[in-house]
């Protein structure tokens, strides 16, 4: 496998050729991008082609067909990894003040972070649970399509250069402690301390094809649905609804909603400003 990251010349791939790439990836590797929003997917495929030096769809398909290592790199590059700790502090303040006190009534709490990327949001949730005295009886399931993301998340690795912004987010969310107590600095990385990762389970899960695997009191899937078309958004929200216990909570990203979902009447808004909903009994 040769990745020429400096090659950013003219790259061309038509809509028809993009569909051929999607079909190839589905048939050969079982990854289904068929219902991803096309404009966003097209931009990301072009970016991957530029990085790899593939100037035509034929070259890209040849690499995908014959180089499994290239495919692993392709998936890692194609998936969106925009995340941060305590992103949208108002959301975490709402969890802290109005959601976690309700979850405290359960003897065992199960939370699913779908599309967890490199783990920053699930680490944030673990810290929130710790400060609420609930982490010891909570199991957090963090899933993603990208195995490289999951491996990084399992190790608790966060960019050290981001911790200043994360500390600010944490304080704005109503953080109770010195944020630096939650991690250790190591070279250019911050490592989330093991005691805040002990109840985290990381696993592969494809929202486009996989099914319900547990019952949860809270499902968080923030800033993932925006990359799907309406059909897949509806499938995923239905999957979340079927994964929630009665009165379970669903948290979406700030630009996402249940407006076009078949499940919208089965939820009530807890705080629509921060996109938190509750499953009706």
C-alpha cells in the first residue's frame, strides 16, 4: 500500500463512479454507505483519493479490491472524527441537573454512545457520572464503525493540546473538580485515568446494518445523523427507540432532530434547545 499524502492534484469521480465504489465496499467488505448523504460522502472520498494519490475512480477501486490495508486506511480516513470533551456545555449541564438525577433511581444504569469516534464524549459522560456518584453502577457501551477510533478510545488517549479548551467546556458545564485530576499528561497526549474508564465497553457497531444489542436508559448519538440521508436517519432513530427502556432518554446533536422520524410521536422533548428527548411509556 502506498499513501502519497502530498499529492493533491486534480481528482475526478462522478456520481455514478461513487455508487460503484459504495457497491464494491458493500460487497467485498460488508460496510454499507448506501444511505449516507451523498454530498458529504463525495467530499470525503475525494479527500481520500487526494491523500492516497488515486486520481481516478478506477485507481481507487483497484486499491480497494486488492489491498486490504488500503481499505483499512480508507475507512479510517472516510469516517468523520470531529469530537471533543464536554462539547456544547449546556447539553452536559442539562444532563447533570435534570437527567442523571432521574437515572439515579435505577439499580444498574446502561448508557450507549453510538458513533463514539475516539471517545471524548463517553469520557465526558464517565466524569459526569463520577461526580454524580453513579459511575460505579453504570455500564457505558461506546460503539463506532471505525476500528482505529475504538483502539484509540480504549487507550484513553486525548490530544494534550485540546485540554485547555476541554477544561473550559468542563467548567461551563458545571464541573465540580479540578479537571486535570481526570487525566495524566504524557508527551503530546493526555491519558484519561483508568478509574474513569473501568466501566466502559468499546465495540464495533454499524448503525446502517446492525441491530439492537441491549436495553438502555440513555442513548447518546450526537452529530452523527447529519451525515445520513432521511432513510438511514429514520432507521437509526427507530433502532434507538427500540433500544431504550420506557422513559429512557435519547440525546442528539445540536443540528439534529426527530422531526422527520417515524418514531417522533413516541418521544417527548425534555429540553429541545439541547436536543434531549424521553421515550414515552
